[in-house]
């Protein structure tokens, strides 16, 4: 029987833990590498609903994009959200693994998939890693043909299934060179500016930050944190399933995340 180590090794080969940002908390967060594994659930976050789904359907492990916690825990009790979740996972023998900023940077990870969805050409890392210039946070590339910001806003809405987006900029401005960063990428906006981009696409954009981007000569489009990352669950399942089909391991989407019950469509 295959163990959790097999799953971890496949994820590590794709998105090494060592490439995660210093603030991050990735890898095996709870569990035993030698635990036998038959069923793995994949989700964006380890919410109560996701954990219940894993318990009810007898999953052995959960892989999430976002870590359950970033800070060291002084105590684990049922009195708080994180403690309650960890206790439920441990009680039911369910391991928890996270691939976050390391998966944002990885080839074929969050930002490559976002660039592919938006059909960005010649996509390359925006904030390049010092030790490996082939990976990094965000992507910079070009549209196949120039369009106005107004048309780009509608294009992005269509490609990402958004009813609306927030933007800041002249809707008549010509757009060709694009920077993007799935999730919350405002701390990297100057990398987009320095790359000479016409627009920056990311999530969690604050009012003051949007004004700074506008003053720099760029436009900005806020696709929300969720819509800029939720598709990576599909990428994780597809990649692991390709390895697991001959190993007797079932890699499954979390139904709770797919049907959108726990997220706003903004």
C-alpha cells in the first residue's frame, strides 16, 4: 500500500518546500509520512465544511493551497477555530499538507495556470527567484493582440467566470503587456511597474494601493483572491492523478469548494 510520503514526494518534486516565502507554512502540517493512503481530498482551504467532507467520506489526507495556520501554536484546544480543526483531523486520522507560495512560484502552478486561462503569451516570472530564474511569484507576458482596458476587463470577467471586477484606470487605454499574480499580490506591484507593464491583475487590492498603481502609469484589475487561485485545485488533482492512477490512490476535488457555497462570487 502507498503511503503519504509518496504523495508528499510528488508535490515536493513539483513545488519544493524550500522555495516558499519566509512567512509561509508549507509541507506536512499534521500527520505521519508513513501513514497508508488510499484517498486524498484536494481543496483551497481546510474549512470546517471541507474537514467534514473528508471525515464523512473517509479520506486519509487533505491537500490545501492555503496553510491552516502561519504562526506557531502555543496550545491546541477546541475553543478556537484552528484548534478545533486540528483536533478533528487528528481524531479521524486525516493528515494535512499545504503547498502555498511554493506552488505560486512553481512551473505549472498558480500563476502559470492563470496566465494560461487568460491566454497570456510568453509568460515569464515577474518577481524572479535569486537561485532559480525560471520560477518566481507572478507572471509577465503579452496579449495576442492589443485591446483597450475596457475590453480587457470584459475579457477577464468572461475567462474567470466573474460577474464583475474592480478596476482602476482609463478604459480607453491601450493594453498589451500584462503582469498578473494569483491570490493577494499587491506587495509585488512594483515588479509589474518595473517590467513596463500596462496593467496588473491580482486580488485583494486596497484603495490606497490602487491609487499608487494608477499614479505609476499602470492600470489595475482586481479579480479577488479566490478567483485568482481556485483553479489550481484542478491542476493539483490532474497532476497527482496522472501519477496515482496505477498506484491505487484516489485524488479527488473537494465538492464543497467546487460548488462555491463557501465563497462570494465577487
